[in-house]
C-alpha cells in the first residue's frame, strides 16, 4: 500500500528541513487540539508547544517571544529561561498568561485547531527564529505536529504521526 503526503506537507518538508538545520532553537512540535495528550498543573488539557535547542550551547531565551499573530510578533514574552543544549521545554498555549520560570509556562493565547500561524521570535521583537506560516494545517485532536529528529537530520512529522505524548 502506498502512502502519499499532501503537496503542502511535501513543500513544507523541504523548507522545514532547511530551517531546522540552520537554526539552534525552534518549535519542535505542538498540539493545537489537546484533550488527553498532556495536562497542566491545574488538571486542564490546554494546547501546548515544545521548543528545542538543537545547538551545542545553552540559549538564553529571556525576552524572546511566541505569537500566533504575524502582525503582533511580540505577543507573549518568554521569561528568564535558559534552554540547555539538546533540551526541550514545553509551554502551554492556554491563554492563562503565566510567566514564572520556576513553574509551568502558559502563553496569553491559544492555538487554533483549524489552522493558524505560530512563531518563535528573537528578543528584538522582529527577527523570526522559526515559524509555521503562513498557516499550519488543520489539526487532529491529541496528535502533535512539528519537526522531528531522526538520525541527526530533521523531518516534518505529518498529522497522524505523533512524536511522543
């Protein structure tokens, strides 16, 4: 049985490969329709995203931003957070707006399951480090979407192929 990737996924695959290989920090995966994949400290199941530092040194993310609006790149500011080399951090996209680096982080926006924009922006508020744009495709409940690592290279993980969780 043959499996074909949609043309949009194939097009993004090559763009995402180049992006992931050239960048140090990127949004490795996200769930925009969370019911049971991951719960927060309140017992809720908000949307979430994961940042990954693919570099060989820690990255200070203090003052960087996450956004779901390409016209408002400084929508939610990341607090004093250093992401060690080769490590991940989960941030909930819950609209709870929690920025205490000693606790779970929550953005001031939610992700749209119908497809939306998602970006990580450097501290200057202008330089887009990584994005899923102009829009990511409609999402499936409890299925992550993003860029996975396989044998030292990066691949786009299509819906229906969760990385973990």
